[in-house]
C-alpha cells in the first residue's frame, strides 16, 4: 500500500476527515494554516495531488476525490 492509499484509508476511518488530512499534510512537512475569519481559497497539496475550494472542508473533499481517482486508475 502506498502513502496516498494509506492516507485515504485513514481518512475513510476518521471521525474528522479534514483533521486526518491535516495530520497527513503536516506529517509530510507541509503547511496547514489555522484559519481565522475571512474569505479566500484554500488549497491542499499532498503526494502531487491538489485539492482546492472556498473552505478547508471543501478543499479536503476535492483532494480526496482526486486522490481516490488516481488510486483507482493505478490499479
């Protein structure tokens, strides 16, 4: 099982999927900002996959969809 597949498994089992993805990003030396109020675009980059959206949750969901598609395609 590769790292991306393991992260997807961990996310699928997590009570808080965004927090699971956040932990994975930080464990790989990435950056995850603590958000205050405001608006903008949030981006998640991990294992060459980029997810983005107007919130952490939507960006995480986008990353999960794209990473899952890559894993399925590689089988």
